[in-house]
C-alpha cells in the first residue's frame, strides 16, 4: 500500500471514529434523561452526528453511490468522466500550451544560454557523449537485424530505380552554369594540369613517351635523333602548354572557354532531353547498383567500419566519445562567446514554437482526453480519490465538530427564546 492509500485510510478511520464517538455521546446523554450538562452534551452529539452524516454523504457522492443506492446526482466523478476529460484537456491546451505562453517561457528560459552552460561542463559533455555512443551502438545493432536489412535493401533499391540520375545531373550542371560558375571548374582543372606537368617526374614521363612514340612510329628516324632530344622536346611541350593555360586563365573570352561552354551545354541538354543518352545513363546506373562485386566491397567496408566503431565505443577511452565530447564543449564555448549565435538559436526555437504550437496543443489535448476517457470508471475514480480524498476526509471531521458546536449554539438559542 502506497503512502496515499495509507493517508486516505487513516483519515477515513478518524472521520468514522468521530462519528462513532458522537453517537456514543448521544446515547449516554439520552440515558441520563438530558438533565443538566447532559442536555448540552446531547445537543452537541446530535448535531455532530447530523453534520458527520451529511458530510459523509457529500464526500461519498462525489466518487460513488452512497450505500450502493443509485440516488440521482451521486457518483458525480464517474458519471462526468468524459466531461472532466474534455475540460481538463481544454484547460491544459488553453492555459499551459497556448502559443504565447510557450514563447514567453522560451524567452524567459533562454535555451541557448542554458545549453551553453550545460555543454561547457566537461562532465556534462562526457555524459552526452556516452549517451550518443549508446545510441550509435544500439542503432548499429538494430540495422544489423536481417529483417531491417531486408527492408533497407528494398527501400534503397526502390529509391535507386526511381531516381532520375540523368535529369538530376542535368539540373546540377545547370546550377553550376549559373553566373558562369562552371568556369571555376575549368580553371581548377587547368591549374592542376599545370601543376602536374611542371614536376620533374611528369616531364621525365613525357620525354619517355615522346621517345617511345618516335621509336615506334619512326624507327629509322629515331636512330638519328640525339639522346637528349626527347627531354628537350618534353620541356618545350610543357612550356607551350603552360603558356596556353596562362592565356586561357588571363582571357575570360578565350575560345577554349567558349568551347567548354558549348560542351557543357550540349552535355546538360543530352542528360535532360536525349532519350538515347538518358537510357545509357540509366543503364550505367542500374549496372553499378546491381554490380555484385561492388556491392560486396561496399558491404565489406561498412562491416569493417561497424566493427571498428563498436570496438572503439567499447573502450574506456573511446576516440569517438572523446571527439563527441570535445565537439560539445567547443559548441558550448562558441555559444557562450557568440551572442549573435545564441540569439539566432533562440529566435529559431521561438519560430518553431509558433509554427508547431497549435499542432502540439491539439495533439496533447487529444491524448489527455482520450487517455482519461479510456480509463475504467473505477480506476479513474480511485485515482481521483487517492489524489484529493485524503483532504476531503477533513471535511467530514470538521463537519462533525462544527455540527456539534452549531448544536450547542442552537440549544442555547432555544433556551433563551423559550
């Protein structure tokens, strides 16, 4: 028996004891024929019993039918359960979860400041890291379940089949071409090519390639070519290529850039509108997606990653946990030192509260109302009685004592008027 039940039972016993005591006093006073002081005792006891019984009826009528008799307007709480559920849900919805109330509470609480002070503590950051590590470990175990694997494979396969790679690639290229941003790609390619051919290793390879080409194409002529010719030719080729790339870099209207524009435009158009080209892209996509060796390789990589991750998270000094903890502390310090970031977070949370408060209020209200309505009547009544019944027993106790005092006053008034 919990504390609430014990307290309720104790107060019920006291209230019944007072009623029984008043009844005993009444009997004793009547046996004394009501002479002298017994007349006053009888008046007190009689009124006390009336008060005790009246308040007993009132308290019991809230929860059930007194003595099991279905008197009208009794068992009020049970009969009004649905009304109470609706009113309770509406009260919480309107008073506790009103949009402006939630927003005001958010502003008063200052979530960004609380988050900052929480994360700055290394102890809190470590606790957060351990919690996230548990979530990661359990998530990995969940994903490893064969039933989950089957669903994931089917979902990924369906997504891949439905994904229009050609149109998406065309859209990406169109986005890159906006404001000539695709020319940055060309500049980067040229820069990397220039850097590569400028290295001695690349020039040696180029010289060897020229020498090999001459020997293969013109074997007789190659016998008369000096041994250093290939190296010199390679250096000249590198110089000419560098001069060409510098010219392209310095001239925004260079012919190569126009050719690059046309090539990119043609490629994007084919991706979006050429059925034959689109079908080739689609075939390549499906061939890659269904490539057994590639899929096996990817699964092996994921398995190795999972094994490493679980092993690391199981260690007392996990590197992943340390990284998460360090990131949490860094975020806390950033929030503490960056007022604008904190204000931005608070403003976004307030916006979320305004956008979703109505749905939250409605959902919580429906949940409360539905939960209360689904309770059994006896469970609902029992819970209410355990919550307020202990205090209601004081009404019975006070009714007994106050009734007795009123009985004395009425007896005194009758003597004065008689």
